[in-house]
């Protein structure tokens, strides 16, 4: 996160995203594959850590091995294999959607995971159970716990799409985009930006 001063003098909190260059490694069409799609690759990977099949696949597009490969269906951008897509496809002020994996928080209790308030007071016979979930099911009927009961469990690490985020500034020489709003994921995680 960083902040930037806009022309009107307002300070805006932004997230810096490195958006490219993404190389087109394969172009799928209805004739060859049954649907239209562009396969994009981003980041650098060592050849010794890349399978030979992928090395040959990248060689067809005339590029070195990449760490991330993503297929975009029904893409409106017309590019050929080997060409790059940079942050120039976006413009300042437009609204975009960002898809990413949220931070994983591990196994959490009901207070943090679902916002339970806990017992609150130390009365009512509670000793050290102020963050416990309480009763979860019936006794003789229905004699079970209903599906979907909010309980403790793993929190985070979900794929999330955040819509209507504003592109504040673009640094085309470094392929940086400054986006105002909350972007899912930790620092250094891979996200997909859609306009």
C-alpha cells in the first residue's frame, strides 16, 4: 500500500500492482479448441525448475519460461502468439475488477471467523469460556447438528472478486498500476485485473 496526492489535492490510499508484460503463449479458437481464449504468461522462472513440455511450449511463442500461466476466455484483445500485453490497455480513472486469493488465517474460532460476540460478562457460571460457540444442536430432536452451522474452522484463502476499483495512476515505463481500494491477497501474490 502507498498513498498518492491527486490533482485536486486529495490523498488517496492505493495498492501498487505490476501489470505486465504478459506474453501471449497460445491463442485458442473455436475451430481448433472449441472456444476462444488467450493464454497469458507472466513472471520469470528458471529453466531447470520448469518441465520440458512447458519449456517447448514457451519456445513456440519465442519466450523464456514463465512462472504463471493463465487462460482468459472470450478475451476482446486481439493479439498474436509472442506479442506482449502491458498496462497500456488500462486508462486512468476507469473502473476495474481484481480477482485474487485472500490471506489465509489458519484455524480460527467463531468470534474471529463469524463475528460471534461471546458471552461478554463473566457471570452466568462462565469461567473461561467467553469465546466459546455455545449450544450447537438440539437434544432428542433433531438429534444432530444442521448443515452449515457456523463453527470454528479454516478462515481465508478464498478466491475473491472485488469489483469497481478505480485506476488512480499508471506508470507505463515500469508497468505499474495504482489501484484505489482493497485488493485481495498478501504482498507479492498474483492477481487478475479485468476491465
